[in-house]
C-alpha cells in the first residue's frame, strides 16, 4: 500500500483535525511525522500553535518541533532544506515520512523543485521597518509596497506584515523583487507523494475554531503569551502569530481581554479561509473527510 508513495502530506485549515489523523496514519503506515507548521518550530509557543503534546504523540516520532528560539527568524528556504534531510533520514530507517501542517507554501516547497535565493537580513533596517509599521499601520505599509512592487503586493495580504516587510526589504535594500525571489519555483514533483486535504463544512469549521480558541484560553494561552511579553520579545516572527499578537495588544492596553479573544477567533477564521484558498489554487490535493477508515482505502 504505502510502497506507492515516498512521502505523504496531510494539510488542512486550522482546527480541522490534522493532528489526530496524523497519529492514526503514522501508526498504520509505520511512519514518522514532520512538522509542517511555520510557528510550531518555536520554543514556548505551545498552546497558541496547538502544538502536539508528548501524550498525544502516542510514541510516534515527531521532527522539527521546538527547534528555534522565539527571537529567531525562520524561512521557507531553511525549512525546505531541513525537511528534505529529514525525509532521507526517515526513509533510511524504512519508515514513511508524513508531513503534517497548515502552512501550504512550506509543504509545497519541499515536494516540488522550488528554489530560493539566499536571504541576507539587515537587522537594523528590519527594526526600522517594524517601527514604521507601528506608526502608520499595515494598510499604509502595504500601499507603500504596492507603489514599489505591485506584482508582489497583489500576492500578499496587508495583514501579513512579516511578508510585506520582507518584500520591502527586497525591493528597497537589494533592488530585487520578492516575487522574483519567491517565484523561482518549478512544477516538477521531487517525490512520489500524496497530499491529503481535510475538508469540512465552513460553518462547522468556524465553530471548531471559535471553540478551540476558548479551550486555548482555558489551557493557559494568556500566561504563555504573557511570559513572552514579559521576556521583552517584540517584533519577532514568532510573536506575530495569531493568538500572540492580539494578546500583546491587550498587554499594551490597546484592547480588553474579551476584545483580544474575539480578535483571535476572527483572525483564525480569516486565516483558515486563506489556507483553503491557497490549498485549492496552488496544490494538487486529494480532498477527504476526516474519516480514517475511508482514508485508508486511498492507499
């Protein structure tokens, strides 16, 4: 059954049930799981990223979790390199590599012949960009990018401030386009792979997202975010993640806790919508319901 594939990937929007399914599939395929979420690589971001616990792993080996400090940057190019090496290691053990996550570009960059130029970071310039962002807001920052590089601006949502700033760095500091950098992508698959996408009714998904945020708060998301805030971590890739940036705004006195929670839920729903749009437009996905017995028949 599994001999037909070199790699299996499970994707889907946030709160769609990818984690539980990955454990079932890993046990059935004698596999090991590779993290496919751009934020679960960070230490200390556990509750807000819905990172799997040791108990939930049920003995299944997991890779590329907690490999970065919350002050570190992490790029898709670095992820690509790390995951391809992990795939070789797992295959050498006679196991099935299973990539699980919701960051579509990351998963796609591994499975296909994407190429990335080396990113040289000017830390002082990056701090200045974030300082400007605080002053003028994401819409104005995005408008600035649109004036300089309209092609790239069309591919980035104004609220995705990290990518907006990176694109500005590319066009203003290195005189090249972020689109040129990121679009050095081919359509040639590098593995015999299967991408399973979890699909469900949109209203049901949104209900699950709202409930998940409530559960995260009950589990201690507020304290987790506060620990990062009190550690002086600001304007980093990690704390721009949904769940942390909204609570940081609350700690800064910009909104009440109730407003921050509502914003987390709203931003999570919007993110799920963007995830689904990306998966459907950019990836060759076999869409399935979260029914393990039905999924087994695919193999």
